[in-house]
């Protein structure tokens, strides 16, 4: 059962602008979230002194945050067809006409990989501004709309391909694949990881790359109404990155809170930070729910900042920073 103690996080809102900064004297304080432990081990992962800040507002629908080692954040605003950059002081356009990009991932060379709904592909955007398509089809059929991605040390790209970017989703006449897949792309070769998930979404690798995690939502019609099953899969990989086992890793049981299985990240200790009902759910490597970083707006995705001391969270119209010093 959830511990009785709740830790409300306070920060400050600077009125009249798009940026919000930390608390200063004589400014009004607003509650932005709570830390909700399920068990005491939550505090070993998320310190009690954690601070949540709202650093950006008034976007349309934010997604795909990614941190560049040089010290800046990028994220997608899907309906706005724009990828923004946050330098710590202001937001600027990183790439316009982004083909409604969703999930983003920086490579070591500085290239930005993007899951593009508009082009139904994964692209590479170089620091010089050159755009290259990496993959847009499987066995001669166009992808649905790549959603999120992660990269192995060997350079393999794992990604999910639900139909969220298609106007009519699964019923769209332009949908060519008969399933919503999880794929691996490596050296120009595509491999289908799973074709059985209804709405695969967020995806991440464990630090040792033994496990691949995928968020999924199942829609179950019942008594004339849709019921939702929210769960996260874990795929065991061999040394070649091939699946040797798969199973449900974690299932959300509290469906009364807003939010669902979307983006996720795994820290260097193997703990998972996943978007789910109520905010960011923190799970250990055995699938135990340690607690939740609760947010007032349903989270869509997240990214670690330097040394995993910061988490940047996209939440529809808003971008948050969670500082875990």
C-alpha cells in the first residue's frame, strides 16, 4: 500500500512569459507535483529534496525530449511541426518543418534521429542541417508512423511503429502493415521483434542491453465500453540482440488517474522511469513499483540530463524539469 507520507514539490511561476525558473524571494509559490512512495526504497532512487520546475508552457503537444552532451535539450511539438531547443534560458527553433516528429535520439556524432509521423520514417538530421532517411518500410510496405526509439552500443536502432500518426489510426486506408510492430534496424537491415502488441509506444534498453522494454496499451471492448489494459513488456536479448524470451514486466492497476504507457528511460542502475497513470512511475529492475513522481498534466515522455541528476518531462502543453540533487 502507498505510504501515508506525501511530499509536495513547490516551485515558482514567472507570469507573462513562456519560461519559468526556480524560486526567488517575494514570488508566489505554486504546487507542481508530489512524490508518492509505494515503498521506502523509492527514496534511494528519488531523493526527498527533489524539485520539480515547469520550464515551458503553451506548446501544442510536446514529445520526444533528448539531451545533447554539449548541454542543451531538444523536444518535439508534434502538431506545431517543430523541434525546439532549450538552452537553459530560452527556447529556440532547432528544426522547423519536422514532418511532425515524435521520438528523438542524439547520436555520439551529434546527429539527431527522429521518428517522423508525417514521412512515416526514421530520419537523421546532421549538425550541418542535412536530412537523411534511414528507414521507411519493411518488406516493401510503408511503416505506420514510427513513434519512439533507442540505440544499442553496436549501433542497432530499436523502435516502435503504432498508427498514431495516421489520420484514421488502424482503420486508415493508407496503413500498409497489418500490425503495429516493434523493429530493430541495424546496418540497413530490418528485423521484426514483435507483431502482437496493439499500441506499442515507448521503448528502452537496460544498461547491459540484456533487456528491451516496450510500453503497450490494449483496448478491450466490454459491455459496450472500451476498457484499457496498460502494461510494459520485457524482451530478453542474446549477444546478437535477438529476442530469446518475452513477458509482461509490469501492469498498471490503478486506472483512475490520467496518463498511460508512453515514453520511458532506464537509469544506469536498471531502474525504469515510465510515463503512466498519475505521472512518472519508478520501477526497479524486478518490476516492483517503488513510487511515482506525480505531475498535474499527463506525461508523454522523458529524458535524463547530465549524470542522470535531472529528468526532463514533456507533458502535452508543458515541459518540466525534475532535479534530483
